[in-house]
């Protein structure tokens, strides 16, 4: 019933033992064993799944006279679920405007907060589309 495996397909001790047990069973018991094995596989798949949880921002109150750098650090901590790379382009442009064009720190931070909120809303939409 079971072909002899080639040397590259040698069975482990447990696999050989299972084959020996299988050979000793009648057809009805073999079906039961196979059904039980399939049941175990399905339970294993269920336990391997990690339930995804929508992360909420942990909003941190800004310090008075906060610098743009500290504002970015605060927002990165608040919106920890957002990948920095996603934000990099837009925040870099705002930071450049702050440094090169003299846009105030307060206005720059407000614009950066909008960017973080935008990416958080995108995260929520992506999360809803990718969960069961």
C-alpha cells in the first residue's frame, strides 16, 4: 500500500510509526484516523491566525513652543502604527518650507498633524479592506 521511499524521502520515526498503525487499522478506523488528522490540521490553522486589531493613536499633548522636530517625534509616537516611509515625502516638503521659507513652527506642525491624520485614515481604510 505504501511505496518504499527513496533515500531522499526517508520517513522520520514518527512517520514510520504512524504508517505502521495505519496499516493495522480496518477501513472504518482508517477513515476515522484521517478525519481526526484533518480536524487537527484545521484547528492548527485557526490557532496560527492572529486576530488583527485596529490600532488607535495615542495622542500626546504638544509642549508649549514645540519645535518642528519635537512635533514630528510626538506625532510619530502618537501614530505609531503608520510607517515612517509613507510620511517621509510630505513631511520633508513641510520641513523644507519651514527652514527655507520661514514658515512658522506652529503652522508647520499643524500641517504635519494633518498629514499624520490623512495617513491614519488611509491606515483605517486599508485595515477594514484587509480584515475578515
